[in-house]
C-alpha cells in the first residue's frame, strides 16, 4: 500500500470566495470555490484517487471492494455499509445562511470546525445567547428579529468548535474553515440574510424542518489549539477522532490497522515518504494513509489535521441475543 492523494469536488455558492484557488492550489473553472470537498465516499458523490495503482478509481469503488475495504479503510469499516464522515474546506467570503443540521437518528449531523484562517473581526454563530422556547423563537423569526438572539463567537486561527446536531449556526464572512462532519448532506436553511443571487432569486428556506430539528438548549463553545510541535488531540467522540500534527523538520509514524488516517495540510510544505515513494506536500493537500500501509515519514515545516475513524458501537435491542 502507498499514500493515496485525492481530487476534491468543488462547490460554487453565493457566499464563496477565491482564496482556495489562489492560496490552496484548488484549480477550477468555477467563479468561486465556496467548498472544496476533500473526502466524500457516497454512491452519488465521491472523490477520485489521483495517484498510484488506484489512480482514476473513486473512493466509493474502493470502499465497495471487500478485499480493499479492510486494507485501505481499516477494520472499523469491515461491517459498515457507508463511510461515516465528510471533510471539506469552506471559504466564506460572505456570510453563510443561518442553518440547522439534522438531529433525527437517520440524518443526524454533528460537525467540527477548525479555523484555518480568519480576519481581526471574524465571527461564527453557534446556538442562542439566551434560553428560548419554541413559541418565542417562532415569533422572533416572523418578526425578522432572530439574529439578535444568536450566540456570536469571536474566532481566531487555530480555534475549533464542535457543533452538535440540532445547533443553529452559521459561518460568517472572511473565515476559512476545515469542516469534519458525519456523512449527511442535509442542512436546513433557516435565514439567508434577505439576499438574492445574480438572477434576483432568493434561495430556498426550510423553516419547518429547521424548527423541528433545533435543540434550543445547544450552545457550542470554542477551544484553542496551542500545540507548537508534535501531535495533540482536538476531539475524540463516537463519530471521529481528530488530531493536529505540527511538523518541525521531521515526523515519523505508522499506519493504524483499524482505520485509515486522513491528513489535511493547513499550513506550510514538505514531503512525505512511504516505503517506495516520495511525494511533495503543499498547503491545501489532502492525502490518506491506508490502514495497512506501514511506516511513513514527513519532512518539512507544516501543520496538518489528522482524522481517523472510531469503532462503531452496535445497538442491541432488548429481548434478542447476538
């Protein structure tokens, strides 16, 4: 097994910017790149491998191959029907809509935001600044006063925020974020700042669904990643395990038989070596360490976010033996 690099999928939205193209080596013909989806493994949407023996194949194809599934994705994926996470860069030149991630069991979406770049007055919205009841919220929404009741967090580069399912939220302008989320493409748009696109049309809102899914008690907090060298954990929960790796000259490690390791380069440059190959690493690159690859070495000065999977907990219904 060798290091696997992937080609992202680009999305153009009304709020997107040009930073990913200009500074993160994301080449595309779109007017802007709002999202660069680095990892997605679904039948209807999946990234492709761009190097080595699997060049041109999609990650979905590899995930469906029983033999390769364990070798690349790891033992934690053997019994999984779907790959559990999506990872993307988000470039917010303007405010994203105020939205709610699903909180129902089928479409549940918990998210982690890592702030890659920000300006002096950058903010995000996460939750409410006071406890609200559903009736109060609906009235505020009808009176177009909901933005006054939201929790605005000042953010800086290196901050990270965990967004539990059902938390009302928005990424505001002049922020670039790496988002790690559960594998759900559903988001309920609640308010879009009364804006229209170049054709004078407003984007669709999903007010009823958003209200159904809001957790009024949810108020996320921000944390700061202060590590200057080596590996530090950002978060580990039942959905994903995320660490920050700061390389100063050299970093050596090995693959994990239980899970692939997904690396997003967020700063600097360098090289990575597996047993047979040497690859150049630049800011914006995403690569995978397959579960059975073995030892690898990274040389240079760079920062990376490393995401791995966690063991799936199987729910057992009472009255049944397994």
